[in-house]
């Protein structure tokens, strides 16, 4: 194996094992920032040694053992560390002597450790942007550069965001534990929000040259599936996984040969991934089995399932989708939910009915710069034959979006209407 091959292997191992190593170290040292530093130190040692010695049989355990020994050395050397660190250092040494198979003991707790790390990374004390960056860093094993490119931010900005997040967690003395009772519900919603934020950014990029970023969707799915294994009795976890699986099934059909966007009604449904659909429907069944009351992610997954089961837009059960949006609006009322409901109503009862609902949304301040409102109105006005008005709406939507591909699509729709309008005249 060449040095290049080994470096590629190390990179792959790091992506797979980083979260486990950092989680195990955080439980030991009680500081997520220090844990990541120790894990990175172990990675540097691997980069130095593995090209000569070869990749060990259990690379994750090797990284963990190396990081643990560096922790012990650090605690021994630095006499100025807080008493907590000194005690932890002695505790590790005691465990090392009392438990010859110390690494196996760490591995036994890996499920709880990963879950605790998720709750730390997504702690509400952090901003939404910081939660997303820290989650991708600690649990996704992504580099700062990769996270920056994913969110179209500068690498220094992301680096500072991550540093501040770790400092905030340390200053707030956030415990490395799985919360219980009411706090579990509150914190779990934050974890789910972050995972879905990452997925959505990959599914429909808010800015940049690409319509989709599959890597982010894949990372969010991996995090969601991991969370479902770690918290198997939480219905909304399975609801979110169901939603992401079904949405992800459309990825190949969402873009054309040149990366141009293809909207839902225009997609070749034969290109939808049936395996992901089956996995999504199974996760939805699991969510509904666990609770008679649907949460917001489970309701959204049920809506996605209606699309997944239909062979064409016309065969979709639009009446059921409207009723599901009614339930979602009651549970989590928002103008965006109402806009999506208006689209469903237009399909179930005609474009005039849907357009009437969008009229009521034009006064919503929160939707003033939301490009999908004029985009939906443009589509409905087109169906109503009001082409000049539709063209203006598509032009406005194009001016509001930050995504280049989406802007091109909206402008092309406006141009087609202009040509059609002139041909009619």
C-alpha cells in the first residue's frame, strides 16, 4: 500500500471513527474542546506512524488508545490545570491499572457517549449556525474547510464559529450526559432541528451555484439513522428519518444533465430511489406505532409518503395532503406551512382556491423576502391564464433567491411566459 493509499485510508477511518473517539474522550475529560484536540493529536500520530507501520487491525481503538495516553501525559505534565483535570487524570490512571481492557470498556459505552455528544453539539445555548457547524465537525468528521464550502462561508468564519461554540459550552458548564424528562424533549427538538437544517441545506441549497448538495443530505441521513439507533423509542426521531429518507429518494430526479433544477411535478418518478422510499415508509410506520399523536416531522413524512406512493402528480392523494397540512398548521402554525397548504389546495380544489389563500399571505412580514411565495403565485397565475401577472411574480422570485440555479429557472419561466404572451397577442 502506497503512502497516498494509507493517507486516504486514514481520512476514511477518521470520518468513520472521529465521533466515537471524541465522544469517548469527552466522557473521560469532561471538555469537548479538549477531547477534540486530543483526538486530533492522535490523528497526527497516525499520519506519522501508519505509513511506516501500516494501518492497525482496529484503527478506531488505536486512535482512542493513543488519545487516551496523550490525555494522561497532559494531566501529568501540566501542574497548572484545574483540580478537576488532575482528578480525572488520576481516575484514568486508576482505570488503566484496574482494567487491562480499558478500551473495550470505552467501546461498551459508545452508544451513550455518541448520544451525549449529539446533545452537547446541538445544545440550545448555542446559535443555530454554531450548532450545525459543531455537529458537522464533531459528529460528521468534516474539516473546517468542508463545512465552510457546504455553507458558503469563509473558512476563518467557520473556524471562529466552532471555537466560540466550544468556549460557550465550557463557560456554560454543559454536562456530558443524556438529559432526562422534560429537558430531554426540549433538547431532542434542538438535535432534530439541526439535523434537518443540514439536510435541507443539501436538498435545496439557499445560495451558490448548485441546486443540491448531496454530501450534506448524506451526512444528515447518517446522523438521523445513528440517532434512531441510539434513541429507538422516540417517535419524532423516526419521523425525521422517514422524512429525510423519502425526500432523499428524489435526489437523482431533482437535477438535469447540466445540474439544472427539475421541480417535483416535472420529475421522472422512475428515477426515484425505491430502496430509500421503502426505508422511509418503514421508519414512518415505526414513528406511528410508537405514538398515537403525530409530531411535526411525522406529519411531514406522511405528506412525503403521499407523493412517494403516487405514480404521477395527478394520482397523488391531494385531499389527504391538505388534511395533513391542516394538522401541521394546528401543531406548528407558520406562514410557510400555510403556503405549502395553498399549493395542496390548488391541486385538490383548483388554482383559484389556492391563489386566494396566497393573497392572504402577501401581507405576512415574515414572507416579504421569501422567494417561494411569488414563485407559487406565479405558478398559480399561469394556470389561471394571467400571464403578465405571473411573469412579474417569477421575476420578483428570481430577484429574491440567492441560488444561481434557482434564479435561472425562475427567469426562464418568466421569459417563456413573455414569449407565450406575445404569441397570443
